[in-house]
């Protein structure tokens, strides 16, 4: 049986991934069990695993603008250490990455081989992590870029909308950023499919299909919750100035899944409804 290590198992994706791996030989490694910035610890703890999935990350996008050194430690040095451990033990590595490695200026979905051009500190550190894992564990590394994640076990945009809906008559939500809302439950299942397919090396885009703006997503959340979607009002990004620039276009292409014989993830609207139906999304 394939022995799998899930690094970052305490996070929103990690917890769903451990649930999806129920019945498999999977070990949950939280920060307490493994500090990925410690190279020797990575080499020691990860001995004996066939597949290492790295779901840990410094994801505080705005904080990273003034804390790039620490973001680099977690998002670049950490994956580098995991790749060194994978190479030493002959393991396959799955590195979770992000749409922020792109500049967001495209008008058509980014292909897996589109040039990286991050415009934020977070994006720079994640792009560095991608390059390091590919360099240090060549031929046995899969990068799975994702975006606009939401799930049961963490703070996220749909949950924020539900909380605000309880206290406000209307909500202003930006309508000039396009992306792919992605349920961690679906992404976890997709990662298991990748492992079951032999963890083919390369770059994959782990997002639900279709596209939406944050305004579209907020309206869809209201519909799923039985609320009036007209309470959500469109605005533009200039109304919400933040330290880190957001990509205005984060739609990712899914050709690599098809090339590997794996179906891409379903449409984001279907996934959102499924998340509500499963109880993964509430205002709590």
C-alpha cells in the first residue's frame, strides 16, 4: 500500500485531504510534528513515505508584503527541504501552489506552462517554491496550483459573506476580479486521484471549472443559503485598497488533467451547492 505523508494536515485543505484519504496508509503531519523549515527534521520525519503532499503554506497575502522573509521560509525554503527529503528517499512530492504565481493580466485561462510573473510578495515566495521543488526532486514532483479556496475547516470568503449577511442589509462585493471558487473537498478528492494515477510529474491546475467574479460568488452563496442575491451589490477593486495587489484574472486551464487521464474538477457552482449540502458551509 502507498504510504502517504500529508504535511500541513491541520489546515483547511489538509483536514479535508486526511478525510479523503480515510482508509489509506496516510499520516497527518501538522506543524507540531514537522517544522518544514528544518531541513534535518524533514529528512528524518519523511523517511519511508512513497508520496509527500505539502499542503502547508504562509497564506497571509497582505502580511507577506511586510514579512516576505518569513513567507519565503515557509513557501520556498520549506518546500525545498521537502523536495530534498523526497529526493533522498525516492519519494514522489505533491506541492500545492497558487494562481498568485501569475500577474493576473491574461484574458484567457492560464495554461500550466504559462510564464510565472508574480506581482506580490506571496506570489514571489510561492513561485520560488515551485522552482525549487522541480529542481531538487526532478521527475517525481507534481505542482498543483489552486485558487479561491473555501472549506469547512477555515476562514474563507463564503463564510464571511454568510456572517455579514446576518448583520447587514446589503453587501458591496468587487466585480472586476475573475477566478475559480474551489471547494477544498473537491480539491482533496482530486489530489487522491492524482496519487492513485501514480502521481505523474508536472504542473496541474487544481481549481473547480468555470469562472466567476467575487460578486458572482457572493450572489451564489446567498442563493445557496436561501437569501436574496439582490442584497449583494457590485463594486470595483478601487473600493478595497489592500497592501498586496490581487490578480484581476485568475482563471486557470485544466489540460494537464486530461493529458494524464484524470477528469478535471466539476463546475464551481455545482461544488458550492455540494459544499452547502454537506454542511461544510455555515455562518459559524
